[in-house]
């Protein structure tokens, strides 16, 4: 006999608790003034709910904490190096046929021959993660502390190659949505980032606020991509990027069909197809739940197909590595990326391997290649976290939290993007202010700062201020959206936090006319200015 309940069965429990401080509005206002109204500089210890970013803010599992005690801090080829690379093979390439050699360390394996055969000297080549001697001969996997380090590593080396081959030439790198650091790194290499997505689709919301199937609003607009490449010439496009999920476009997912088509378009012109794969697991979850043919596939099987379409990827593993530190750049052995950016002689023999150039830069910037700026403890936590990120129950709970917050905003009459993405909830700032605030007012940033001042809630403005509307060309401005993101930290917040945020934002919306505009007082043209520019509030001038 069955005894069903309407309430969902608990899937986890907490056994560590952090108390939050009692901070007055006056104290927060003093702190805002002292930090020049820069939300990144506001002291986290004075916040009630911090939703600035889901990067590295994860509450790790007991398995991760236990794995940290097994960390090997050796300078060269620590144990964690081997198990982390193999964990990446497991989650990105092997699907359900995983080896999980990390268990050799967890169980204290003392069989040296077994460790040599299965971990230390195991040969792999032809994949995104060469192993053994092949990783030394043709390095193609580069560990770094976080995602922007992977982007910096990639674009700084690619920039030198392109400048040497084509001095003074400007290149264009299209994407479904470059995030702020990616865009900043592309600009610093002297190239132009372009975003190709469907903005009209993004703003659409059903009358009841609910979709029966996710419409994959983060997709690359493949017609725009095709036209862009043809208009400027494929020789001017060094690579095509797709972000999964699409953080710039409100955390919206990308369908497998769209990835397949985007990859096909790039490869038609022999252009490398790259992924910004920070939230790979969340994207796999949306494919499983919404795309025909994937309902019965595991998250890891979906990831296996997803990564089969790319020639390389960067990833902040502080997101879907379910860890507090880590990142990676990887490219396919002897694939399009390797062929495009390596140098060959007239006989086709390799002269300069792009992997060697990247490895030199990695070592000079982040330390030896077997730790890449991470401690052995970080490496073990990340190795274990990659498997956690692919657990269906974990992902289901995470996406449900996002949708709960989004529906709370929707019911309160707030201009929220629906459905929610996998890592955060976004508000349309143009609509929030009834289209009365111009781009030069940075009113979305004013909203973010006022939310800190009144309620101790920190979020991230990802619109006119952070994405630098005023510094873009008219073509780039058409590819922008003006939003604020409420990031959901992994395994950290409960319904009480979300209900507090819903009520606070609802009250602020009623009083939105009093939210100040902002002006930049220092750092107007600094790269990635939102991290370090100074601001000040000024009297509202409502204008369309």
C-alpha cells in the first residue's frame, strides 16, 4: 500500500549555519558613500542576502569537504591533477561510462602498478583532454583559478598570433551573448565582440506567466550569425562563441539543435566553434526537460553530445564545478582550433604548436601546469564538485528555486524575464522604470544600490552601466539588453531568503520614482569598469 504526500521528499540537509548581522540602513548608506557607490566594493559582511554572483559562492557538499583533506600540495604533478583531468573526461566526454579514478585516492589505494596504469601514466589523445605523454607533447588542457583567467589566457595568446599574421587588423568574434569579462578580454585584444540573439523572443511572456516547455531564449540567432560571417568575411572571424547557459541573455538555455547548427555554420567556413561552458550542467538540465529526444538521457550523456560539437571551451568551474575556485581552457586535439592557430611548414609539419604557446603563458601567469594557480585542496574539491553538478536532483532543486523567485516577482507585477534561467532571475530595467529613464542615467545601477541601502540585498546590474552601452557602436547597442540579475548561490539560500527578496523588490518597485540616477565620477572608460569605477547619485531627470 502507498501513502503519498503532497509535500516533496527532502533531498538534502544542512549542518553548518552562518548567522547574519543586524545592520541599519544608515550604516549601509555610510558604507556606500565610503566605497564610491561601487556595488562590488560594498562589504559583504554588511549584507542580508548577497545575490551579486553565483561564481564561487557555492556551499560545498560533505564529500567535497572530505576530499579537501586528501589534497596533494606537490608543486609538480600532484595527485589531484590526474583525477581532475580524468573527472573532466568523465563529465564532458564519457557520458554514463565514467571511470571515477578519484576513488583510488578516496579509498587509499596502495597498489602502485594500478595507480600507474589507471592514473599516472594513462595515455589519452584526440580528445579535449590529452593524457600522459600526449598532454606534454600536445598540451590542450590548461588549469587556471577561474573563468576570466581562461579567457585572458586564450585571447592574449590568440591576439599575438593574429597581430603577427595580420598587423593592425580588426577581427570580429560573434556569440549568442558575450558576458562582461569575455567581452572585456576580446576588446583588450583589439577585436570586436558581437552578440546574435533574439531580443524580441526574450521579452515575450505568456498571459499566465508560465511556459509548458522552455523556449530556449538563449539560442544563437543562426540567421544573424550566418549573415554576419558572410557580410564581414569568414577570414575576419577567428572563432565563434556560444555561452551555455546564456548569462548575458538572462541565463537562458541553448538547445542541442541550436548548438549543432551553430557548430555546423562555423565549420562550413573552417572557423573554430568554442563554448563558454561555465553553466554546462544547468544547460544540460534544460535540454533534458524540454528538448525532444533527451528526456531519458542522463545529464552526463547530454553533456557528452553537447561538447562533441565544440572545438574548445573556456569555463569558470566556480559555477558548474560546484566549487569555490577553478577554471579551465581546453581545445580538441588536432581539431579546428589547433589547426587554425598553430604554424606549419610547407610540408605540413608542425612548427609552432598553439598548445605550447598557451602552456608557456599559463606557467608564467598562474604557476605550474599541474595546479594552474589552485591549491591541491581546491583541485580535490573541484574534482568532486564536477560530479555533484551533474546530479539530476541537485539541478532540479536549483532550477526550481530560480523559478520560485521569478514567479514571485511576476505575481507582484514586476517586469521579470520568464521562464527563469538556471542560475538567476532578471528584471527588465527599462520596463521597471516605465521607459522614462534614458541610457545615460544608469538607473539600473541606481536600483541595485538602493536595494543595498534599504534592504541589504546585493544584486548585479548587467545593463547600460556594466555592459557599457555608452561606449558601444550603434550596431552593438542594438544587441544589448538593460537588466539586473538576482543570482542564486548554489545550495545556500532557502525559501525565507527568497520571500524576503520578493517583498523587498516589490516595495522598492512601488517607490521607484525615488530611486536615484547615477553618474560615473572615475573610470568611465576603464576596461570592465563596473568592477572598479566610482559613482555618485544625482537628481532624477525622467526622459524617454
